[in-house]
C-alpha cells in the first residue's frame, strides 16, 4: 500500500514537524530562516523538550496517513506530553491550530507567533495541555496515558485511540497496571486502542528499563500483557518510514479483523479474548538533532532530553549549529514563500474532523448528552418522621444508579468504576441492569461478569481513575466509588484532572464535560472489619486545596440527601464532586423534598432537631457534617433536650462543605450575613465533623464568630474496633458533645455539673462494656430516635 | 530432600496454623474444642479474612522448613496482610508471639487470649501490623509488598526476603511496577528476593486478572519481568506439599547458585543480569474451609474472602458446620492437653532468631547504627554578610550527602532514591562516590551506572518510596529526593508509613528506626521549563494532617540552613521529615553556626533584616517560610527601609513549620508565650508562605493575634513562565507585600499612598517587561542584596 512516492511525502511532513518543533524551542523571529540566524532571533530562555519530539512527529505523520487512507475516526493520547512542541507543530501543519486560534495563522506570521508563544510568558505551556487542539491528556505527570486511552475507547465503537507510551512513563506503576485494560475492552461495543511503546532509550538522565532488557524478554512481557507486538526500529528515516507504515497497516488490519469478527458474532459469553496488536517503536532520543555538542554525544542519549544546544544566544558556534540543524530539514522544500506548508507536506493530512487536532472526541463536551436522570421521588425512601426508619444510603443510591444504567442501556454513555468494591459499597443493584466488564476466562461460579458490562472493576484505583477521566473527557458520564481511605491513592491524578478542568474552563472553544464524581464510602467511622490503615478522611482536605471553581465536597447525612446530591452531581459540568456517604444502616432524617431543598441550600438549621424553636439567638449551635457526626449531634441534642430543656440549642447540618468558605473564595461560599444567620456571631458553636477537625477552621477562620467555634472530628485515633468505640476514641461521641456544650455555654458549668459528670460516667460505661463484650451497647447499636 | 515423614510434619504445622486462624476469627472461648461449641463461645462480631489464610499458612510452613534445613536468615513480606490471623497463628506456633507478649502464652489459656484479642476492641488489628512479630508490612493498602521486599534485601547480602503477592495486589500499579526491581538488585552486595505469586483466583468480589489469563500468557509475563517461574498448583494437600517443597528447594538452589557465581566473580561491569526464580502458587481461596454455605459455593470462590460462615452465633447449623470445620484439622493431634503444639507440629520450625517472627531484620531498629555524619562546618558555604553570595542549596546538600555516602562505603547502610531526578535536583556530586544501581545492559555513552551503586533511580515514585520504606524498616538510612509536585503520587504510601511509625512507637519491643526523609525540590516557584502540572506544594498539607509525633516539615531558606536541617533529619528516628528546598541559585543568609541555631529554634527574628532593632513592639511583622518567600520578604523589608525608614519592621523566618502549631497539638509547637514574643498579639503580620496560604491559618488559628495574620502563598495560579512572574501572579512578590504592609498598619495608608502607588506601578512594569521580553527584569533576576 505504501509507495516510495508517499514515503517522500511522509518524510516531508515529518521534517516540517521537526522543523517547527525546533523553531518553537529556539526562535523569537526569522521563522523561515529567510536570513542567517542572529542572536536576537533566539529566545532568551530556552525551554522545552526536544528529545521525544521527533518520535511523536513520526507517529503523528503516520497516523495522519492511515486515518486519511482508511477514513478513520481517531484520537491520539500523547503520553510524553512534555513534548508539547511536537503536537503543536502537527496541529499547525494540519490547520487546526489556526482554526482554533485565528491569531496564529498558517503562514509566516503565524509561524513566528507559534514559535514565540511556546513556553513564553503569556503564551502556551510547554506541555500538551487543554490549550492544545486535539488533546485529552497533559502528560506532565507520567503514568496515565494508557488508562486515558482505554477510557476514551470504551463505548466508542467507531473510534481508534492511538496511545504513545514513552519508555520513561512505562516504568510508572499506573502505566504498568494499565496494560491489563485490554481484559476489559469489548470489541463489540468499544473502540480500539493501539499502544505505541516508544523506546527512545532514556529518561531525564538514565537509560530506561524496557530499552535495556533483552529483546526476547521485552517480547515476552508484551505478549504477557496480552498484545501481539510489531517492531519498528532504526535511525535511518528512509528505512523507518516504510517499516512504520507497514506496522501501522498490519496493526490496523488486525484491529479491523478483530472487530469484524467480534461484531459479526455479537456478544458471546465466554468468547476468547482478542489479542490486540501494538507497536514497539525504537528510535534515537533527539533523533535528527545534533549528534554531539561540545564533544559530548547528544543524539541518542539522555542529553537530548530538553534543549540540546543550550548556549545559542551567547555562543556563535552553537548558533551556527542550530541554523545548520534547522536547515537540515530543508525548510525551503516544506514551506512556500508565505510560510505555508506546501502540498506535499500536507498530502498525508486528513480532512475536517478526521484531523487529530479537530477530533470531536478530544473536545468531548461537543459529544455530551445530558443523562436521562430519573425523578428522585420514585427512588427516595419515605420519611414520615425523622429517625423512624433506617436505610443504607449507598444501597438506596445503587438503586437509583441502576435506573440511570437502565436508561442509558442504548446510549451507553454512563459507567461506574471501582477497585473491586462496588458490591462491598452496597451498589450491587447495578447488576440487575448491567454486568461487570470482563473479557477474561469465566467459570461456572462467577456472577455478574459480562463482556459488555458497564460496571468496571480492577484492583487499581489508578486505572479506575484513568479510565473514568478518559471516558468523561471524551463526552460521557460516570461515577467512581471507592473506600474513603484509598482515594488518597489517586490524590495526584485528581490534582492533575482539576488542573485540566480549571484550564479548560477558560477556553471558549472547549465545551463543558461531565463532572468527575466520587462516592467515598466504607468511611473512617465504619471500618469495622479492617482498621487503622483503612481510616483516613483526608481526601477532602486534598481536593479543597485546589481550584475552587472546580471542586465541590458533599457530606449527605442520610439516604435521601445522598440521592439529591447525586442528582445534582450528575447534572453538573466541569467539576470534581466528592461525595462522602455511609453504606451502613443510617437513620432517615429528611423526606426527599426537604433533602433536595437542603442540598440546594447546602447548609441549614434543622429546627425539629433543636430546642431554639427558630429563635434568632440560641444559647449554643450544634453543627454537624457527615452521617456519623449528624447522628451524634442529634443524639447530643436529644440528651440536652431531656436534661436541660430550657437550653436553646440550634442544630445546623452542613451538606455542601464549601458553604463554610468565604463567598469571595469559593462560588458556593456563604456571605458573612448568611453565615452569621446560621452560626451566630458570638454564641458557642460545637461542630462535629466527619474528618480532620482543623479543616473546618481553615474554611471558617475569617468568620466573625470563629473564636467561638469548637470542632470535633477524626484525630488519627483508629484501630479495629466497634463503631461507637471509634467515636469515643476521637471525642466525637454524643456524651463528649454534651460536655463540650456545658463547657462552652457561659454559666452552664455550674448549673449542669451533674449532667457533665453523668456524661463522663456514660463514656466509661460504654468503654468498659465494649472491652468486655466486643460489641457496642444495644442502646447505641440499635438506637431508636426519640422524635 | 523432602520425605513422606517430613510432609506429615509440614501438614501438621499447616493444619495447626489453619486451626488457629479459624479460631481467631470465630472463638471467644473453648479454644481446643474441649466441649461442643456453644453460641457463647462465638464472638458477637465476626471479623477477619479467611480466604487468604490457608495460602499464607502454607507458605509460612514451607518457609519454616527451608529456613531450618538451610539455616537461612530470612524475612517474609506478607502482601495479603489483611490475612493477619494466619501470620499471628504462625508466630504463636513458633513461640515468638508469647516471647513478645508474655500474657499470651503458648498454651490453652494463651490460645484463648490469642483468639479473643483478634479484631476485638482493645485487642489486635485484623491485619498484619506493627504489633505483629516479624512484620515490616501492613498490607491493608495493597501494592507495596514487592517494593518493600526489595528494600529489605538491598545491602543485606545474607538475607532471603520471601514476598507473598496476592493476585488482587498484583493488579495494582505500584506492584506491577515493582517487578522490575530485579534490574536494580546486585547479587554481590544485596540479598535475594523470592516472589511468591499466590493465585487464589479472587479479590473481594471478582476473579483476578492474573488467574484468568491463559497459562502461557502468565508465563510470558513473568519471564518478561525477568523471572524464572516455578509453578505449584492444586487443592489436594498430599500433592501440594511435596510440590511446594520441591519448588522451594529449586528456587533456593537457584538463588544460591546465582549468588555463589556472582560473588565469586565480584562486581563485573556489564555482567549479564541474573534471572531470579519465583514461585506461582495456585490454590483455592478459602482452601479447607466450607465448600458450600447455604447452598452457595464458598471454598474456591470470592465468598471465602472474609467470614465464610456468617451466622454462627444465631444459626445452629452454621455452628455445627464451624465445629466440623475446625475439627477437620484434627486439633487433638496438633495440640497436647495443655494446648501446646506437639513436637511434630513444631518440627519444621527454626530456632531462635531464625524464626520469621524473631527475625532482627523485622525489627530493624535493632540493627540500626547511627550514620557517620560529617561535621557541617566543612561542607557549609562561607557567609560573610547575608545576601552577598549565591549557592544552589541542593547542590551544597549533594556534596554533604556525597560525604555521607563516602563514609558509609564499607557499611553500605545509606541510600538515596529518586525517580530519575537526582541530577536534575542538583545532587549529582553523589556520583563522585557511588553510582546508580543498574543491572540492565549498558552502553558506551552511559554515565554513573554501576552494579553496586547506592543511588537508586527508577521512574516510579511508588517504587522509590517502597524501596526506601523497606530499607529503613530493616535498619538502614536514606533520603528520597523528588520534584515537589509529584510527591503527591505517594500521598497514600506515606500516610500508611506514618500510621506504621505511630503504632510502632507505642511498642516497647520495637527499636526506633531511621526516619524517612524527603527532599522536595524543583518546587512550585521554579518550574521554569515545565508548567502548571508541575506546580503543587500540597504534600506538606497532606502530611501535616497525620500524627504529629511522627511528622516534621522544614522549609530551609538557604544552603546552610538546608545542611543543618539535613543533619538533624538524618539523626532523627521514627519520623517522617519533609524538607522543601530549592535547587536554583539562592542568596546565602546565614553562616552555618547561625543556621544550626536557627534550625534548633525552628523560627526566629532576623534582626539584621528588619528595622525594629530588637524592639519589643514593631509596627508590623513580615514573616516568611520557604526560600522564595524569604527572598521576597527580605526585598520587601529593604523597600520599606528605603522608603519608610521610620517604620519598625520585624522579619521572622520560620524553618520548622510545626512551630506554628499549638504546643499541645505538636511536640514542636510553640507555647503562646513563645509565639507572641515572635509575632506579637496585636500587630499586623504579613506572612509570605511557600505553599497554600490557608495552611498557616489552620496551624495558627488559636493564637491571640490570629485576626491580624495575613498570609500570601501559592493560590493555584501557575503556568510556564518566569520566576518573578510566578510570584506576581500569586501576589507573593515584594511589591505586593509592601502594599500589604501599607494596607494593614493603622494610619499608614495615608502616609504611604505614594509608595503604594509606585508599588502598583512596579508590578505593571514587571508584567509588561516579562510579556515583551520573555525574561525577568535584570533587577530581580540578578539582584544583589543591599546589606
């Protein structure tokens, strides 16, 4: 299929892209080398990563050809995203850059602008970024390319997702785990992923592991991952081009055959898993760049990683070397007098939305359809009076999510991911509607596995997160359920996703995508069968450090409130919603209508739970956020009502934690007027919080009444023990809260000394019982609410 | 070598361990089944993980045999650490449990105590934990066993580290990456790691990937990882015992041969990498437990994961099933009338410290020697007056660390790990002393690779962290250098390590181990060639949520202070020290003597930098923490001195950030008296902080003067730009700080209106210059300090 003629065109495109990548790193002006290079043409700060650029350009060039020849819908995930100059170069060559940013035309002036803006203050980042047309992957933090690629391919049967994996990235844990994603990809309903492992041999300063193991070992590894590898190696473009073209054709023929066969057969339980092709591309780091600099080898070594010639502005020899280097691409053959790429350079480039920079899949908001969300009332639990019934909040949510799954059975644009915890987190009603994606072998005892399931379970939080990010960024919806403590495993990934969303929101051409929704459950207070390692509520603290326009944190206190939060989260766009909710039986407090209103307000007085009867000046505010703290606060309020009925206690529940922040700092933040109306300016506030108590202080420190704010929460006192022992150990229990009130309301210490003592005694009685019997006292284990 | 006779003994030991594991999950009393089981013998809450226990018991039994027969020094890392009951059972059988905890004797009373305490309030956790004799790995959060095992083996040439990897854990990213650790293990100077991949087929609720790929694919994968796999499969103990014994013998023979050959040859550059053996053990989940329960298959399925018979106390049939199950191990053959394990059960158990529960390697503090740290004066930079010279702090540290490396060349108990960033972080003087560990192939252009190097670089923060944890917990020292932003990748791992240290500190039998020291550099303010994805100072916030007795955070403002902090950190024990320091040229402020005193104080007034001349009542306090904020504060102070010479400005530098916390909350926290003496109770404090500004508020919110505290820091405004543009974008620049002072000192707004306007103008002038030229103005880029 490939002819010499076409190879010359491919080579021209590749040389043009290489030229443009070098130009971006070095040049302020004289983009076409119309005159000899002078120091003033050179940027004063040389920033960028040359080493990976020629490899990325080679891949882009050859993808262009097959996309055009085969009329493919394709997307490419550029794992070595730090080689941003290469992807920008290709976008400019294919015209998508100028269409997205009309001030950077596809001509000499535009080329000057393209060069100047790169890694330049007020310009564009040095990495592939949201600003880069065609991108869904930043690549600055390595490890997530392949999981992103699979996420993009799920439920996009017509899509080819190429994924360039650098051999540095291949050493990371998340990438190493992601290879097994092929056990979860359904050739009938999903698209294809074509991994291209680019072995250029070096990381920043070291050889890479995969480039330095014997070839037979590498081959075994990749076959062990379930792939059929195709190898392309070399440093002579005249040989590499046909080899790469041949490998691309063989890979795509194979993908087509797998898909044709699978789709003809339909979804066959127990069918053999397809062995997908992949490409191993072995070319020198910094290929076509300076072979040596100042007597040191550069091309083909780690020295080519960033800027091979570093002293260009000061060192005339380096300047000359740069000019020779750039002229070695023969720009005069590649660009016309106006700086436009000539037709032979553009010959391999596909048209319109087939261009990688114009792929609608890379601007997933354009493909996004709102979810057909069911009316909440049908899925809510009836609540005749607060605390008269118990439900497992996540089980109620599971039924609702199953309905969302049912309603999207045809559209296939909703998935639930989790690290082997969907059933443990009590979301297993989902299996009434769909199975767990699984292409491995099956056994008779297996349950709920299916080749086309839309619940995704692999014991890797990294892979779950990467899949979901890729799925959302290409225009779909989803939810990630995980044990609360282990959300920290993806701290870094969610930080990068928040950064992506923050930047993307500022780009008018990027359409909003569905939010990334976390359900954190099996939380710190109810790790009954595990222990200290499973107790960590700090993920909330981590995300609240990030961009407030993106981050939302919800702590629904009961099942209906959880439903209302989920409904809100699944409608939202361009956000990260963290929802913390329990899976254990929990009192129902609010009917669905009130729950919805409470979520809309984000925080509010629960008059029925307090004794201030709507008075504007209670004696004390008992505040709570989270299911277990709410339970303890309501119990404390009941104790106060019983023993100190004349005390005006206001109960405030906070479901949207960012409401506590100043209005100026977070879009959900309360004004001071709103805050003061809830919490007063001078009354003691005893706040029972689900997580680390100082988080509440850091959110509320500017409030007038802050000096009166006393917060109880998890203070890292954990182990394998009973639920009530956990709250006692951390001073979050009802008795301690009553003591806190007595200690803080002026004049109460004397009037309520006996009650205080009895609260102390209660704590000891519980402690002793728990140690003796191994269980909680029935009165807290099977408590019935007195309202 | 194995005989039928011995197999009977091995089986007896295995049955005894299985019996004890079941007993721990279920029984309060009647440990020897001296009478028929009654409901009151059963725990009211059934907690624990049976599924993995028989496999762990099998491995422990067979390790016992080879350790004893071959007189090995061994350690085992139990990846499925949630199967804590199994490891406790073995410890009790070998006697180490009773030696460690004399109240749990090796008799019937002790067995009752062993059973009762498990997962019981006030008892022991359900996981392998610091409380477990012989443990260095908790295993609650999956993924780190193999990296821990390698860390333990490095520089322990006489040690065999067996490592059981569950097939659930094998799906995680960190574990998947850790397989390549064998490219970094030197058979001459390091011990051996024997991975035992235990395929019991299921996770919590799903089949595992590795148990459901074709055998040929699995074999290819493991060979691709560089191992020679030995397979043991089956469910008939009579067949599995000899197979396992044979595989153990073959593996250990092979290890011995590799070591003998390598050690005879010595360190040979370019020698071929050894292909180490490993064992694949395929046995049913919940093996020997109930085959079915209530009509559902259990043994060999995910239903065996936790507690196979759940209703024992209420359901007489389940109670009977439990009794039959326990009696199936024939306890009467295993324990004598006093409940002591009989001699045939103990026959395979090694003696003394060879017992896995008594291995000194698992209580590494016992092996720990203090580092031969050099006198700081020889490695410090001379500082005649503050700000007259520039040094790269991490480069100065690198020279000091090289000296530590030199002084430990014979002892080999110090390593530096990092994800391919040691040179990028300017620590490359280390290579004058040692190389980078590397057993892969080498090329002529390679530099500083060596088979016995003690700098460890792999592009996986997870593996780096796991290696170092394993190295430290087995009695050695080390430092982890990484880009600040990417420390978040190991958020979860460091959280678990802090939990480990917190618990271990409470155990008198555990000797203190060396602290885990982080050097976070290439920090948020100086990501010149990368951008937004590389800008995140939040790791400090994460660790400061954790146990204050373990966590320390230092922000040294210059090279000598960094040296003093490093010296302190390398002497400390049982802590996690996070050191944030720059690698770019930075003014030297303090001579080494003052630096040391400043670190000892943790925070102090820099009189020479202020204009309050030691007065007790300055007009304003300019506080700073971190190298870039310190620079900006000193510049702001110089501007104020120049323009408002009559204003009494006090400059306070904070190097030990926990000093800001209340004395009661953190051992390094200041008393209110100390705090007030530095910061005053009522004067405005303008605090320039390295990271997220609200961290300072959350640490200092209880202080009297908190309402006057105004903090500047990183507020998530990042991109690829110049260093000064970064501080301007985040309002941390000198001009903004001067404006903050003017805005906050009462009465100053009027008197200094002109200065305020000129500060505004300066910001605009810088902004415009940076956008036009792509560089900082020379006056901030090459600033010379006016003192």
